[in-house]
C-alpha cells in the first residue's frame, strides 16, 4: 500500500484524541493515547482513511454489509 501524502497527514487528526496521525503500514495511529492508555488505530482501505471511532466503525461496517447483502427483506401483504 502506498503511503498517504505528507500534506494529507498534516491535516488529519484522530477523532478520539484530536492528536496527529502517523501511518504504520495500512493503518493510521494516533500520536496521543486515549483515556484507556491505548493509541487509537484506523484502517486505510483503498487509500481512504476510515477515521471513525471504533464503536461507530463497527456500526458502519454492519450497515454496509446489510446494503451489500440487499438489506433487510420486506414482503408485501
């Protein structure tokens, strides 16, 4: 995976800590730890950083899977 441009990295911020992000492989990592002492990590998919807090990312992933599978099935009565 190619690195994100320095210009893009200079403006991106962690949505949880507000700190700068650095690229480590296919992830962006916050430079400051959160309240639990861990540095939040964010995936990069197809060159696009997914900067959602973990609880929102899992909800968005579930919603995307529903759309990909055709969503909930409804039948007319």
